[in-house]
């Protein structure tokens, strides 16, 4: 191993101690080194060829013959070279380089203010304004450097700065392996990549792949968000942060919790796994995995999705969902289940597809037009699945595509006279419409609570009137009573049932024994609930007809009364029909049980649909 001095331009001579020699070396035409030395105060000038050979050997023969040329450190420049004479055969041969020091090893250039070079160990200790240029790709700066030439490992301390043109890594202690191109710090560091700043206690930089592995108290600051975690992998080219430990991302209007996935700081796009959660002031979404785009506010959730409207205590479960945090909407498919917490019980509702959004402005009619800019439309997702049921009901399909925020209307035979006067509902109070929400559920809708069960093809709910609108073959049960009609509207107040309206072909059936049913039908039936969500009384208006069975005090049937009237009032007790009052144009006949004709036992349109009645909330979760 050797050190070449062929490019040394000028070396100053300085006084030296008795045990050292100072050399002033300049190249001669024959390649020898012209050396002047001063020892013990005497000055001798030698120009002979033999002494030049001796002087050259003292400076350059520290490296053994056959040394690996790739590990040789070449001295390119220094203002002063001070050679230190070895003391004993085991002493290291060293030299001190002062002023504008420039060294070279392979494609790496070292510059500094001064350096101590151990020729025997092939090491350098450099001081002041250190700069390592590795093949014009990686540039590293520091105040101090220890470099192992054989292993090509550099230890830089104080004011350390490494850059590849894209990022800047700063720390006070950096170990850099020039073989593997891996740099590491263990006492705190910061990386700046354009507008992104990352800090951690420990870090590992992989120059070839441009990956940085951050460990312990990791924090990422970006104009769009803040990220904190214990471990993070970051690529300075793609600017993608990969999560490998529990991580929290704060975007300003939402917070993301995840332990797996990645986030693109360029596209503001995240893929999250291992049950991530996205939450804001109004809602929260958890799923097996999610894709989230901050610019649009849209998150797509996959597997065991749990979406919660925290303000309304409303939760949606499904296996697939799309949530828009900006518009505060959600579309849920694949066995969605909606859970609404109420004061006395909880309402569970299952369907094929659920869409819920926020109503932005009120209208005098109580109806809200569709937002044309709403980026999430139920029809778009449903079109990927079986749409045969939607195609069979063109009216529902047209409604969903055209005016998503309006109730679905399937019965075009209902007249204006029969329509429910929603705007006159005294149970509804004026609300802040910026907070209002609507719900659309369609196909195979079923609901269950302790006090109310139901089934229909589709459903619409709006906070504007606090009413559930059931469409297409709807049926509800409360206690032992079954309620049917072409359309059913259930009004609520303070999260409790307050009033129900059965429109067109309306019928109430109350089972009192085997194949024995009290029945009332009419054009419109309006029912009112008392305490405990149980029916208190009902008003049957228009073409009212009833079949009512009378019982004695022992419960035995004494006869049946088949009557027609313009108007009938029904009164309930403990959920059962207790009294019937005929108010106008009454025409009826009371018959003993054995004298009732079979055709009069069941009113026209009678349907007892107990098989459609949900028996428990567990049934809805299947």
C-alpha cells in the first residue's frame, strides 16, 4: 500500500520536534521527490538520486506491496504536509495535512481544512469544513470525520449534512458505509424532502433505493398533514410513506389511525390496512382496509366496515362502503346494517344497499333537490351488482338517479287528497338544516326493535320531517298488530315513534286467536303512539270497513261484527285492540261465531305476513 504525492503542489515547511521530520516535496522530471529536511537546527540540501529514493520511501512505503488499489487513499492537495517519524517497528506511520486538504479514494473525493492520516491503518481523521463527494451523487458535510479506508466506513460528527439533490439529511452523528451506500444516525436526525420534513431519534438512509427508515419518535410534517409513529419507511423519490407500526395522521379536518399501508404525499392518497380508522367531528369509519384520497375526501372501505355518525348515534355495518367526508355521505353495500340508538331501545335495519347524505338546505315543501356535484351516487355502485330488482321497479330507479334526496314514490295511484300532509306534522320542530341528514335504503329492507318490526322493498328517511317512508309492499308490526298499506310513513319525535300513516289499501290486523283476526281497513289510517312506542289509538278515514270479534270476560268469543263506516276510531290497550268506535254512515251486523260466513271472516285484501316479521336483531345480521 502506498500514498501518491505526484499532484501535491506546495507544502510549507514548519519547525518540528527532534523526533519528527518536516518534508517539502515537489515532483522532479524523473518522477522522484525533491525533499528538504531540517534536523537539530542544521540545514542540508541533497539533490542526489540515492537520497531522493530514501526520502520517497519514508513518505510512501507505508502500504505493503500488493495492496488493494481500490482502497488506496490518494493525496491530491494540501498546503502543508507534516510527516511523523515512526518510533519502533510496530509504530504507525502517520502524516498531518494542513490547509485545503483534498484526498481521493476511487470515485470519492474528501476535502477538509486539516487531516491526520494513518498510513499504516489506512484511516483519516479530518477536521473543519469536511465535504465528501461520492461519484457526484451523494454529498456529505460535517465538522469532524473519522474514515476507515479499508472498510470504507465514515463517521461524521457535528453539523452533519447529507444530500442527494432531492433531500437533505441533518444530524450530529452519522455513520456512512460507502460500500453499501447506507447512512445511519442514532442520536436524532431530520430529513427535508421538498415540503416534507421528517424527524426521528434513529434513522437509516439507503442511497441506492432512496429509502429512509425512521425509528423512535417519528414525526412527519407536511403542509397537508402531520404524521406521528414509532417506525416509518419513506422514499425520497416517490415521496411515499409506508406504515409498519401504529401511526396517527392528522389532516386538519380528520384523523387517521392505522398500523399498515402507505401514504403518498404527492397525491394525498392513502392505502390503509389492519383495521384502520378515519374520524372527524361528525363521523368515524373503521374497516379491514381502506383507500382514502384527501383531496376529494372520499374513502373506500373493505371488509367489516363500521361507520358511525357520532352526533346522531347512528352506526352502519357492511362489508363495502364509500364515505365522503367533505359531503358527509356514505354508500354501503354487501349486507349493510344500520343501527340507530334511541332513548328506550335501539332500531336495527338491514337492506341490500344503503345511502345516507347531509341535507344542505331546506325547501318549503320539505323536499331537497339532489346536489349535482355529489360525487357518490348509489346507482354507480349497484350497477356492478345484480340490478334486476331495480330494473323491475323503474320508478325507484328513476328516483335514485334523478332526485336522490327525495322520497321514493312507487304508487302513482295515490291522489293529492290521499297524500300525507308532511309539512303540517306538529311533531317536527324547526332545526338547523346544515345538520340534517337523509337515508335511502332499498331492496329487502327489514327493521327490528323491541317495540317495532317491519319489512319493505325500500325506505326513505329525512331529518326534515323526522319520518321513515316505507315503499313497495311495506308491513309493520307493533305488539300483536300488523299494519299494511301501499305506503307507510312513520313519524318520530325525540327518537320515539309518535305517529304512523298508512296510505291506500291501508289495513290493520290484530291476531286474537287461531285463525281469528280483528281487522280494519280504509283509504288512510293514522295511528298515534303513547308511551313505550305502543299504539294508543288510530283514525280510519275513507271507506272504512272492519271485522271485529267480541269476547266476554272469560275471553270466549261471543260473535263478530262486520261493519262499514265513513270513519272509525280504534283504541288500544297493552298493544291489543280494545275498543272500536264508528263515527259516520255506519252499516253493520253482529253475528254469532257459528253464523259468520267464511267470506266475511277476512276482509278483502287480507294478508297475514308473520313469516316476513324479523324475530331478532341477530336475524338481520345474518
